[in-house]
């Protein structure tokens, strides 16, 4: 009976160890895939405040595209928004896209008005009702910032387009 119990414990440990190893491997592979995917600007759409769908990769490609994932209740997001509002003219040379999950239009509009975000010429606020931001960009931490720019053909450093220049979580 003791021998049978030893074998059952060993088999159980092997099964649990194998399952943990498989889960770890799958997680690492998924993170690698997302890491590769966020190197280029994703073709995905989010809902605009007026209800239409906007694709984040269809903005002016001659300007850097800054994507900020935010929540109006997040203190760090509020600080970042106030700095963007204060320095509105500095952001005129970029496509500014702010994306928030599952929020009401009224609350987002109040947030934008409070922090003077409407002063930024190229700023668009989008809603992520489908919770696809995490799937596309690999994170759902507030605030997360992604900066993409199109490298022109005459750029001798790299030929890749829509390269992610900076990612901050």
C-alpha cells in the first residue's frame, strides 16, 4: 500500500510539474508574440466618442503617433493629461490618441475638458469597449504609452515602417 501511495504521489507531482511547465512555456511564447506585434502600429479600431469606428493606423503617417491607454480615475493618468493640456502646442506635431476602457462618453468629455485636452489639435479620444487593447498591445496598465513613427525611405538607420520608438508602462 505504501509503494502504491509513493507511485501515486510521484505521478501526481509529474503531472502537476508538466502542466506548470506547459503553462510557463505558453505564457513566454505569448509574451514574445505580443512583443513582436507591438513593434509596429497595429491595425485595430476603437470607438470614437460619437460612436464611429476609428483605426489607429490610419492617422497622418508623416507625424509620430502617440497612443496613451488611460483611465480618468487614475492619478498618474490625470497628471499626464494635465501636462499634455498645459503643453498643447508641443503635441501639435504628433497624432495623439488616448484610449480608455469601458467608460461613459460624458465622463471622458469632462476629463478632457478639465485637463484642457481639447486644446491639443491632433488629439483623439477613443473608447475600448471590446477590451482589445490588451490583446493588441500586450498591456492594460494605466497609463501605458506607445510612440510610433514612420521611418522615411531615405532613412539610413532602418527601413522598417511604423517602428515603435518608445514604450512606457
